[in-house]
C-alpha cells in the first residue's frame, strides 16, 4: 500500500479519497473546507493541516479541483515544491485541455510523471467506487496510475498523451448534455401528443431513439430505473457542472475549429436553466424548463 496525498475533497473527491483509504492506502487529505476534512477523516483518511503536510513523502498525489486555474495554482505553488520527485501525479479534475497539457509539461520539466484522469459517473459512482477514468499521459504514467484508479472506478481507459483524458471527458459530456436535452424535449412532445410516458419509454428504449439519457437516466419521475428525477432532481450531476463541461467543450471547439451546433444549443439551454436558479438541481431537471413547469427560487407562476 502507498502514501497518497489527496487534495480536493468536494462531492466527488471525498468519496474517491475514502475509497483509496478503504483499499488500505495511507491517505493524507487536504481541503480548504473543515467540514470536508472532517468527513474524510471519518472515512479513514488522515487530516492534513496544509498541502505541504499532505504531500510530504507521498508516493502518489491525487487532485480533484474545480477549474484549470485551481489546478495550475495548486501544482505550481504546492505540489512541485513539496512532493518528492518520485511521486506519481494524478489530476482527476475536469479542466480545459490547454491547462492540462501546460501543467503536465511543467511537471515533466520538474522531473515528475503526471497523468490527467478526469472521471465520469457522478457522486454515487464516486462514493461507490464505480467511476470511469479517461487517462491522458505516457504509457508509463498510465500503468503507474492504473492500480490507484482501479480502486476508485470500474473502468480505466488510456485515451492518449497528456490532455487526452480531458479531451475525451469534454467530448463525452457534450454528447451527454445534447442527448439529455433531446430526451427531455422528446418526453415533453410525447406528452403533448397524448402518449402515455411509460409507454413512450417502453417503445423508445427499445427502438432507434434509445440512449443512456433515456434508459439509464430518464428525466421523468416514475419511468425507467430510479434516477434523480424520482428524488425531485436532487443528487446526481448538478446542472452547473454540466454547464461548466459544455463551456469547456465549446472553448475547445473554437480553438480546434470544430463545428458543434448541437453542443452550442445544449450550452445555451443549460445556461438559461442555471440562470433561472437550476444550478444545484440534477441536469435532467432541464425537462422542467422545457415543459414550462420550472419555478425558480422566489419565482411564482402567474
């Protein structure tokens, strides 16, 4: 077992750190939130008072941070200064491809092996150790990272060189955002045309309209397997995070010169939903805006 520094204990990172501790690693955890640190400690991690304390003598470093600027700051100010050169660096944040490649280059120049390994699966998968990891980095880095990632997930896939994990993640989530928007629209149209929604689900889930958003994450309460829709759209994957990923995808598309009209439409829809107070709801709650039943906090229908 290894000494692991884990920095960033939010909704996703907390569960991931706990799974590494459960696997027998000595996990020294750090976060700016005292509550997050307390939860990590209760699940078997060792509380670190600072990033430097977490990083001392670490054999692996895992970070799960909100955005590219946070990743760059933590690695430049803390990791490169305090982690042993022998430590493997694993960034599981979802950030822009350019920053991922820049930080990986700086890590290599400083003598470290680093991979970007963003995740798919949401809070329940982070807690349950069933995440999917998309990994960017060298073959050596991937093989070193694999044992740690397998203890936090069900699938670990090498996407390519540095930044490829982030590229795969934003392409995947652009597709997810667009298919969820289309799924929501289809259910609303089906209802307005007089179809029973369970019947429509039974048909479409076995026909050419089938998708993950339809059969695994149905946005309609009481239809299909249990989803956040059955819990008033609480938990799951917040609409604000979907919007973040769509913005990263659109930024990447502009830089690459790729034409992504459906991704752009999905970004616009989720931006409107977030602007109307839906940021904390599961992203499938978009259906409430599409069927005009959404009431934002403090908003009352006339």
